[in-house]
C-alpha cells in the first residue's frame, strides 16, 4: 500500500527521481526500520531459507539410487512414518506453543529439520530413514506454529503484510530451489548428494535467523505504538493483546485471522495502550489454559468459521497427499534418464498461484463472495 512503482521511464532516461517516488522510497525504508517491518523481514527470510531445498524433488530417486532402498521400502515403509508421526504431533504443537513459547517451538522444529538433513546425508539403513521421517514430521508441525507466530509478532495493522511476506517467501523459495536443483544435477552435472548439502546449509542458516532475529514471547506482548484502529478494522480483525497470565489467542490453524480470532475477544474489552484491545481476564492468577480453552470453544461453536476450517482441512489433506506422492510418481514415470522434477514442481506451484490470483479479479471475487461453497466444490471437482 505504501510503496508504488516509481516512474521507471524517468529513471531509465537518466533524469532525477520524482519527488513522489523519493517519498515512497523513503516510506519503504522507514517501514523496514520500524519494529514490525524488521520482524516481517526476519520471518520472510526464515521462511525462504527453510523452504530452500533443491534436494526435495529428487528425494525418492536419492533414497533408491544413493541409499539402495527398493521402491516398496521407500513408499510403504519409510514415507508412511511421516504421516503417522505428523498426526499426534499436530495436537501437541498448539498447547506446547501456548505454554512453552512460540519462538522455542519454532527453533525446536528447525532443529528437527536439521536432524532430518543430517540423517539424510549420513544415515544408513531403514530405521535411520524412518527416524528421519519422524523428525521431519516434527519440523512440519512447527511450520503451523510459525503461521500463528506471524499474528503474534506484528501489530494488527500489519497482519496482511506479514502473511503476504511469509507466503511469498515460501512460494519463491520452493520454485527457485526446484529450478536450482535441476540446474545443479542436470545442467552442471553435480551429484544428487550436493543438493542435500545445499539444503542442510540453508536450514542451518534459517535456524540462525530464528535464534538471533525472532523476538521472544515476552517481547511480543509489548505492542508497538500505532494509531488507534478504525471501527471497521476492529470488526474484521481480532485485535487482541494477551493479558498477563494468558497465552496468545492467535494460535489457530486454518484460515488466518478468521472469525475465531474475532470470537477470542471477551465481553469486557478494556482500552489498552495505543488503542489496542486487552483481554479483561479478571484476576491475574487465572490459569493460563483458560484463555486457550475459551478460544477453542468459541471456534467450535462459530457457524461461519468452522465450515471454512473444515473445508481448509480437507483441501490441505488432498494437497499433502498429492505433494507427498509426486516424487514417487515422477520416479515411476521416469525411472531413468534426466530428472527435471524440480522444474515440474515449480511449474505446478506457479500454476497454483495463478489460479489463486484469479480470486482478485472483480467478477470472480463477486462470485466467490456470493457462493463460496459452490465455487470451492466446483474447483475440487475439477481437481
């Protein structure tokens, strides 16, 4: 919103930068210098480094060619460990983040990702690869905590910017890493093992960013001074500042900043600093779990949020199933010869992003708003 494209024709012609362009550039710099801007930049960098895995599209081929496993062992005895480990860890992640801390859980998940990368390089035997999948499941669960962490570290006026930055970094990193992996193995002629070393270095850099740049949970509770939000913004966003003794009320899976975040506001809001609402939870000694249970209960009884959350859950299951099996399907389809699966996955992500961008078109947006479930059912049927 604050940074529009400068007049590139004047810049290309060698003329001076227009005054409005200078002002907007200064606004960009000031945005990065703000606390919210720095936090958004740190999260985007972390997501980019964590997702930069040029080895991922070639994992099945690596396990078969470099580790010597058969297709049956890889698909039926190694990969399913991720699925069965992911489900129970999913129920543990949110309470753990509430009571132990979001930053700690994210760093723990990044450490599990590091363990995954190390085992892929030095591990031998089926048991080592099964442990690798279990570690990867723990790291994947921590990514959900990261999605909630965005709403905890930035002010409500910057929610959209924080989500957009993290999702853009995720998308760009996946597409770029897939192409880089193909170039390394097919164009330059490096081994598959080299792509796994690059992935290990990238995850290690992400861990360093999280440790050094991510604010602690105590610092997140200190809101940055900002103008009081408009009434419409308060109605559409959950501008909740956790009170003393309560956990964050933003760690919710599913659609970000949905009605469950609105329901998190209690009936007795009090004006906090800089116009931010605080939760009036009564005595400061109230147990921490009460706030979390109240949010869960309000989410389960919200007639608008739950259908969207269930739709998101079913769609996410389909996405994880297809994405998880894609490398195996590509290996079956192309058992020998060139392996350009990174570019195939990258192209799929680009097409998915283009399809999502259709929602921004006015006619499509009106149709989605008028008949959201019909549109979702039609899209799922086509898929």
